[in-house]
C-alpha cells in the first residue's frame, strides 16, 4: 500500500493530483464553493442538456413511461429492446449508410472496435493527438501501430508507402475535431489517400463534432462531404446530444463483424432503454437545430479572435471550432490562469501533460450555444485584463 501512497504524493508534489469535484449546476452555471461560475468547460455544445422544454416534452411522452430504466443484460442475451434498432435505423438513414451500431459510451466504442478489427497482420496509423480511449483501443489490439505527427499527412503518406505492402489491413485512426487543440482533420484528403490502396480503412471519431457541425448536424464528415467514404465513423451521445452512449455508422458487413467480435459490446449490459429513447428523441431533432449551430459558430469566432490576441494559436486560422485552447506552456502558469478566471466567475480548467504534450499546458475553453452575448463580452473583458 505504501507504493500507492507514494504515487499519489508524487502527483501532488507535481501539482497533478486529480480529484472528484462536487459540482451542482444551474443551467450553464456551475456552483463551486458557493459561487456561481459560467461554465466554460462544457461539452453540452448545443445547450440541450438543461433545456427544460425538451426534457418536459420527453417526459410527457409514452416512451418515458413504458420503457424500463435498465436493460438488465447485454443486447446479445436478453437486453435487445427494439428501441436500440429504432435508433440504429434512424442513424443509418441520416448518415446514408447501410448500418449503425450503438455502444454504451464512446470509450466502450473506441476500446472495443480496434481490438475486434485488428490482428497481428494489421497496422494502425494514428494521429499523435487522438483521444486516450483510442490509444487504449490500440493497446488492447494485437496490431502493430505507429503514430504520425498531428495532422502531418505527408508523414502519414510516407508511412503508408513504406509499410502498406507488409500488412493485410491498415487502419488510419483520427478524430475529426481534436479535443485539446480544437483543430480539424482534412477528411477528404484522408479519403483520397486511403483509396489509393485496397486494404486501408479509415476510422474517424467525431465525438466533438456530432450535433455541432454539418448542414444537418451530423458532424465534420457531413460538412466536408465525405460521409460515404469513412469506413467507421463514430460519435458519442454524451456531448452535444445531451445523453449517454455512442454509435458507429459503417457497412452492414462491418456491423455484423463487430457484433460478433467486439468484447465491449458483447460482455456489457446495454444502456437503459429509456435513455436510448431520449437519445432517439434528441437525435430526431438535430437537423432542425441549425440556429443553435450558427450561434455556437458565432460565439466561437468571437472568442477565438479575443484569445488569439494573447495566446499562440496551435491551429490554422481557418479552423473555427468551439474548443479554444489558451496555451500557457508550464503547468504552473496554466493552473494559475485557470484559478484567476475561476475567481472572476468563469469555470475553466487547466489541462496538463500527459493529457497534452509536455510544455503545452493550457486552459481549455469550450463554448455552448446558450451563452449570451453579454456573458461572452464579460469573459472577453476579463481575458483582456488578466491574460498572462
Ligand atoms: C469524450 C470522447 C470520447 C469518449 O466518449 P464517452 O461517450 O464520453 O465515453 C471518445 N473520443 C473522443 C475524441 C472524446 O472526446
């Protein structure tokens, strides 16, 4: 047991000890130590999670009264409630793909899909900045893997040229909107690249983009016009969709294969049917939430410009996402800046290595569509006065 204590003491000394905060919320505000802080770290990008109108509409419907709050089993045993297939049918239709498959979370999806697909004759080529869940999925698989420099497609191309012939299958893994830098992948480029080979699959995690981008809110692949060419497109319901769980859209063959090989799908109790009904309810309405998407884009543009006056931008100027990092460099500087802004009434958090590369500690800001202009003005004023 001493060993565990030493490990924690060490984290504490490095100012890296994590704790579980108690954070009651009031809409877009978080209550911390009796203070009300505007939440500038939210994943509720469209502001749906605390939308009373939507909630009451759902609560008044039949699904909510009739469906159980537990599936009591994996879908492959007795947990196969029809609502799962209903949602999958809706997803496949919206993405214009043959099939969709639900998972208990984005984490389950990412640690389940790669080990199912990849064996010793597979090479995984992953962007250096992909999410921890994808890294864990790679580690759990038997595949060889390499990580290319973030969005460095010249390097990716070289790796493919050098190695593609040595493997039965290659899987390129990327996020569409990167969670720590708020920049984006060039999906049409990746599609063209993979199409040069007959045995390269493209796996795109749209966790931060689903709901928030694209004409009908399907994500960046919709916006960039390449949904049909992504072999496995995943998204979570836990962020902009204000629910829980995740999905992949893919070919019917791929769905069957995953259903037979994916351990996180086979060996875990399926999500509560009532919750899947809520996801279905929300997802149905996503196309018509364009005003919220436009609002999010407008807020993002303003905050990005304000931040750019003080902090280096890690991304091409063209990216205009709702995730905006203020890169301070040292862990201490990031922690201190977050504390300053929290004291001024803004809930934002320092992100430090190993979550981000060494020397790039930052305060990560993320926006939600229901922040008012006055609220954003207030923060920008504070930023201009107190940015270190
Ligand atoms: C949040 C996130 C996940 C995990 O999704 P959950 O549904 O929260 O488990 C996976 N991938 C990326 C890129 C994420 O940001």
